[in-house]
């Protein structure tokens, strides 16, 4: 058996570090945010449906667009479904660790969602957290 080359060692080290970070930190963090979305979005949508124009002032919604109420509700429903799918993926990867495709896809999804969250936080910080 020949010794491992540098690229093979680097890939093994990188996958161990990224896998450990995704499994140990990002999976619980993204899972917690998914649970939060699943709990908060129905109440947010219900409050919006009760008083859409009062809600639009605080949310900076463009009320001049046609069907703006439906677009807000549709966005919340899509976020709810996406949070449910992400939570299902995270829970499935915990209970079925013998399936490598499930573990790898979970790592990719939670890493991408974490990076998206960091990018959106940065954009909010650049805008002064008011948009």
C-alpha cells in the first residue's frame, strides 16, 4: 500500500474539519432556527392576515404592488415548508447515520444556510439594521 499523497491528506483533513464543524455546530444551530421558524411563522402569518396594512408599515412592504398580501403569505408558507424540510433532513441524518448521502447532503445544506445567514446579517449591518 502506497503512502497517501499530499492532496489526499488535505482532502481527508478538510472533510474531517468541515464535517465536524457541520455536525457539531451548524446542524444544531440551523436546526434551532428551523424550529423557531416553524413556531413563529404561523403566528406571523395570522397577525398579518388580521391587519395587513398595519403590518406593512413595520415590514417595509411595497403596498403599491398588486397582490402584495398574497406575496407575503406565499413567502411565509414557502419559508415554513423549507424550514420543515431542513428540520426533517437534520433529524433524518441523526437517526440514519449509516446513509452517507443523507449525512453529506445535510452537511451541505446546513453549511449553505449558515453562510446565507451570515451574508444576510452582513447586509443588514451594512444597511444599519433598518431595512
